[in-house]
């Protein structure tokens, strides 16, 4: 993974840590402009192409991740979104570990 993509993935993890802690609202969390990966990879008609999430799921717009359920729950008016935000955070952290194993030298395979 190149350093720009890695930094964007790290930024997305940081964003979801803030969603879980309540520092970022659900409304802000569902806006792609607040996502470092989206800002990097959502360009014109090439929506999500080469984004590590897209490469993992083969789907655009974070479909196939916990983000979809989080977004739907927020749109339905749910106020208890912490568990869903944590699921998205866990997904991104696991993706990072999968794509950057060199950053986790003591992790078991």
C-alpha cells in the first residue's frame, strides 16, 4: 500500500474512533466529505476505484461494510449508534492489519 493510501486509511480509522467516542456526530460520519478515503478515491465516475475498502469488498460506497447498517440506522432515526460505529471501526482496523502486517510485527497470523 502506498503511503498516501495508508495515511488516508489511518485517517478514516481516526475518524471512526471519534464517532465511537461521540466527538463526531452520526450526520458528519455519514458524509463522504469527512472520510479521508472517500476524499482520496471518490473522483468523478471512478467512484471508489482503488480504495482499499472497495478492493476488499468489490463494492462501491462502503457497501459490504458495517457503514451501511450504521447509515441506515441513522436515517431511520436511531439514537443508539455506538455499537454500529464500533463495528465500522473494527472493520477498518482489521483491514489495516490485513493490508499492513508490517505495522504489527507481534501479531499472530
